């Protein structure tokens, strides 16, 4: 028979500690596996699991953009105006009082606002207020009169469009107020505020395009304007030409 020497106590202790550590690591691995299996369920709850190769930014950004657009529309400002209809002479007097908290259209955080006023029953007759420089709270205090037969009042809509003036480019529209005259009581003088809405394109008329060039020589103070071409002009003659 083999003579087996007794195992030292320190060896037994070392083996016991090593076994405990191994068992602990094994339990940690099991816990991690269980947690990793549960995570996809959480993703399903927020609707991210079904999308591959995407990020949370991609998923929520459309909602943020929609929200920003809604806020953008609400921040156009508001307009104060008055209405007075004279039934005897069938005349409508429109007073453009002031605007408040207009949307900034220029890079400096301001606008150069003015207001165009017209009735949908007569698009050819339009009035404009003066332009007020670098302000979001202009005070206009201007009045305009329209000859409106009483029979046409209920079919007319008053339009007040607030623009931002630009010297060398197309003027930007900030917003507008559309007021169907049938919706107001013209038996009394009306003075009220209305929020500016996104401009409608119902009466927008395409008159054509013109291409030109500008050349300014500072030393001589000379400005040269060269008309190059026009296209898609409005037809003015009965044969469809101009």
C-alpha cells in the first residue's frame, strides 16, 4: 500500500477559498445573463427594439421637429386693428394700430415690418403702411377706407399681412390676419387683437420672373442695371400673350 502523506491545512484553506471565488464568479455570470435577457423587454416598451441600426435621436427627432413647427407658428406675433362700417355711404374704414412680439426675420434678431391691407372682393386695391426699422413692436396708427356695397360685405374677407422689408431681396411675410366680415358685427366700431397666422396662398398670383444684374462702382458712385431676360410672364392679351 502507498503511504499517503496528510494534506497540510493551508492547502485545504486555499482550495476552499478558490472554490468560493469560483462559485461567486459563476453566480455573477448567471445574474448578468439574466439581466441581459430582460433588457430587450424594456426596449420593447419604449418602441426601440424593433428598429435596427438606429439611434434614439432618429426615433424622437420627428416629434421634436413637429413641436418646434407648432411653436414657430405661435411665435409670429399679433396685430391690433379696428373696423368701422358706414352703412349710409357704404364705406369700410380699417385702422391698423400696432403689432406686438413679431417674429424676428433678420439675422440681428429684429424685423423691418409693414402691413398690407386688402379685401378679397377687390384684390386690385391694396394699401400699405409705412416701414418701421428694426423693431418687433411697431406702432402704425394708420387708417384706410374701402368702398364696399352692403350686399358684398358678407362675402368679403379682410386680409392684413405683416411683411419684413428687405432692400435687396424679396420681402418676407411674417404672418397674416384673415377676418371674414360676415363673422363680425359691423353695427359697432370694433377694436381688437388677433394672432398672426401662417400666410395663405389663396390670392397669390404669379406674375412672372425677371433676370437682371447690378454693378456698382464706389469710386464713381455709378450703378449699372442690366436687364437680361424675363420668363413666364402673366398673359395680358386676349390671345394669351403679352
